[in-house]
């Protein structure tokens, strides 16, 4: 049987005993090897290894930096939406500033900097590895590029650091939310449920909180709340109860252990529908570890404040929790602040922004085929049409 052959091959590759359920979800599973294992020749037990693989911080990871491990989502649409704002001073982008608030591997940034030779770009990311990759990829644009390591809710400070004003001075802002393909592809980061790795999930490796700490130390109500609120997991209580019982014997250290636990906790009929049974739990833990939703709530008003009149903002969201926040903030920004019931609009209280999209735009069939990670994307965009006022800014916060 093809299924049995796959499981046998996985066992042959693995250097630790993997259960049947884990192998079902880890057809290419193998233990994350240490430098000591490598020096002892343990790679031979895992089958042939491409010599282009890199040893990085005690693990073997694929060398994806050749193409930077990243395919930008909705790239053409982002360019089409933002370019009118970036070329309003000059056709080559001179005099314009674009903030890439989640620069990642620099795919979107490279396109803008290449097509607009006068454009200046501020790239923000909390992940130092991402910034290193972006710095290398964008080295030829170094004189027009400023990179800042911070969460995207530090956007005002990043603008100030670049020498610009934090209010009404920026021509374009781009947010590409969630975990990047680069982070998913780097096994040692622990973001993916598709490969076994340390239970980490930190976008900023210097942060204190890890997924392992949450799983091993939070009580059952807190775990249930995280899984339900951030993962919209209907079996949150069952999974949390299983976690509590399992960790009483042995603490969790790897993503594989957690996936196997989830497999046991989720009823069999539910495992057969709705995608990978660990997807929602991993999303919830990642959001909690990185405080992603709190950062987004703070970042969007600051980004809107930064836009000059005729400036534009584009946000790519990949799950409903993010998109709800974006939709609410954008709706408020594009709504008049005149009190309801008045027969005329008060001066200075008209909408400061107008929507550039009808609802949330999705990736087309061609893009989804070429880049499956674009399947879930929701794109929303605004343009500033009126200068801001302090009362309106306070209201958005």
C-alpha cells in the first residue's frame, strides 16, 4: 500500500520513535539534529542530505536564501494600489516614502525599489534574521533603504528614526501580516506543524515568551481561552485538558509532541475535515507568543496618522481575526465623525479616508495555483483624502 510505504520510509528517516498518528501528519518527519549528532555522522541515519543545507544554531535547515524562501503575495495588486501615491511627486518616486511595516525577506520592497529609482523605503521587522536577509537582498538600494528592528506597532518611532515626521508625512504603507513563508520554512523556528522542531514560535528570538512556556505553565482556563480566542478552536477545552494531563508526566519540548497530543484530543470525525487538526492550535499559540493582535490594533492607527493627503495604505491579512481588526479600523477611518442626526456635515468632520477596495479582495485562481500560501489572503486598502485632526485621531484609538 502506498500509505504503508510512506510510513515505513518516514520511520527509516526518523531517529526517534514516532507514533502512527504523528507519522500520518509528518510523512517526512525526522528529529532536529544537534551539532554533536552531525559531528558523529548521524546525518547518515536520516538518508542523503543536500550539501547546500546549512548548519544554523545546532539544526539542519534547507538553504532557502537563494530565492530568499519567499514568494510575495498579491505583488502586482499591491504595486497597482500604492504606485499612484508613490509617484504623485515624480514618476520615478522621487520625494516619496514607502513604509514596508513587515518587510520579511524583502520581496515586496524589492519590486518597489526596482521600479521606482527615486523612492525611499523604511523597512520594519521584529525578526533579526528577516532583516539580515532583506539587507542582503536589497543591498544595491542601501542609499534609499532604512531598516528598523521593531514590532510594527513601533511604526511611529521607526519613522522618527528615519528622520521623517510621524504624522502626515508618508506616501505609502504596506502591511503583510502573519507568519512569513521564510519563518515557516525554517524548521528550527517551530512555527510549522508540518515538521518536528523545538516548540518556540517567537518572531523575535530575543523575546522571553515561547510556545513551550505557554503550553507547559499556563493553567487550563488560560490555555482554553488562548485556543478559543486566537485559534477559534471548537475543541479548545478538550485540547487544553489533554495538555494538562500530558505535561504532568513530561513537559512538551517539540512541535511533534504537541501535534500528536492534538491528534489524540480532537475527535476522529473532526480530524477528517477542515484541514490539519493542529492548524488552529498553532495559530493561537503563535499569536499569543508574539502578541500579534495587540500590536496590529496599535499599529494601524499610527500608520493612518503617518499618511499624508493622497497617501495610501494596503494591508494583507491571512486569517479572520486579523481581517476583523483591519476592517473595523478602516471602516471607522472612512466614516464621517459628524454626530448622527445633524442635517449637515460639520466642517473638518468629513471622512479622512476613502476605501480603494470593495470589501476584502482575494487572490485569483492563477496566483493561488502558483503560490498556495495566497489562498487565505484578504487585501484592504485606503487613501487619505483629508488632513487629520487630533480629535479624530483620539477617536480611532
